[in-house]
């Protein structure tokens, strides 16, 4: 009895497993917050009436004045200011009732508490982290992340501190990306040094998946530092130099072979000199030495016969 394997064939490209965070228990919605200048006017009128009633000096007016004064103070307590790039998370005895994002003077329930949350775009530059890449080589890596609070309710109620949460998850994602790819690859696989655009795109996607539970969206991320660790930097530099020398020598040999081939064809076409196979081999050897040598060659003049 045979079974069929439906697993996809490996493609040679390492895929980053998406991070799954729990679904948020609360999401942002708009709170009731009318124009605050109306509330300011009503509160000032009540306070003025209360002061006038107390100043009248009669028992009934004093009572009405005190009531109006208290009511005016409560009305004025409902005033709140919202600056551009900020939001106010409103709670009524611990229960989330909404978020005020409209800038200016607003009026909300006086019995509620308000917490200011910045919705501006922020930068976070991680420290230089020392990790091992896919090949096990110790490297140093750092990145800058541009982020913004998108859901104020999740930012306040899903985590203790959304700023610290973003910093911690950013460092975790950077470490995971660094260990998932090699620093330098000589094959078609992605590498940290040669595929910076693809790596930063995957870094942004992974950080975004990690901080989504806190209502944070990632605008952009970029690697700011990438290098081998100091203890192996010298050896890796020699390896890179050796690879560059080998590649350069390959180009030189390829060009030299073409030049020798062209020289033999021209000599044969123009019938300048007739060379047998042994002389052709000697000529090829001399030309290759001249063209591929890394030092200047010294010509030797043969004053005798070509064959003796």
C-alpha cells in the first residue's frame, strides 16, 4: 500500500514563519465627545449663577446657588483638550467607552477618566545585537523601526506598556531574522548583506505581526548596522579578499584565452608565419604567462633560428 506525499517540495528559500498573537479582547471605537465650548459656556453660566445665589444671602437662593455651583464645577470637569497627533482613551469606572481623536476642546462624561495616547509616528533604534547567523558565524546587527499607534484601545488594555512591548518585540524579530539567514551567501539563497531590501521587508512584516496585538502598525524598518563580530572579522575579511582575487583571476584567464585564440587566428589568416603544434603550444604558454602574470614580464630576444 503506497501513500502519496503532498508536502511541497523545498524551494531553497527560507520562509519566515508568521507569528500568531492572540486576538485582542477590545478594539478602538469612537467616544461621544461634542464641542467643548458649549460645555465651557454652560459650566461658566452655572458657576456664575451659583456665585450670585450665594451672594444673595437668602436661604433658598443660597441652596440653589450651591447646587448650581456644584453642577457647574462638574460640567467644567468634563472638558478635555485633544492636541493634533494625540487621542484620549475614555473609561467609565474602569470600562472602556471609546476614544476621542478629534482635536480641540471636547466635552465628555465628567465621571469618566481620560488617558492621553500619542498617535504620532515614532522611531526606535535598537542596540547592536550580537547573534549567530544561519551558518553559525557571530555577527553584529541593529535596525531602526518606524512605528505608530493605530488602535489606542489595544495599546492601553492589551499590554502593560506598548512602548516597551514594541522595543522587546523588535529585538526579538531582529534576532530571529539574523539567525534565519546567512551573512554572506555564494549561492542563490538570500543573505543579510546581499539582499538588504528583501530582508528589511521581511523584518517589517515580522515585527508588524508581533506588535499587532498592541494596536501598533509598522511604517518601515531598516538595518543600520551589519558586520561580523570582532573575533572573526579578520578571518572573514581574508575570505572575502580571497574570493575577490579568485573571481578577478577567472576574468583575467577568460580574457587571456580569448586574446590568444584571436592572435592564432590572425596569424593563420594572414599567413605571417607557419607554426606547428609544438610551436603553437609554446606561443600559447608565453602569451598566457604575459597576460595572466601579476608582474611585468621581461622580453627575451632570440637571435638564433626559430627551431634551434
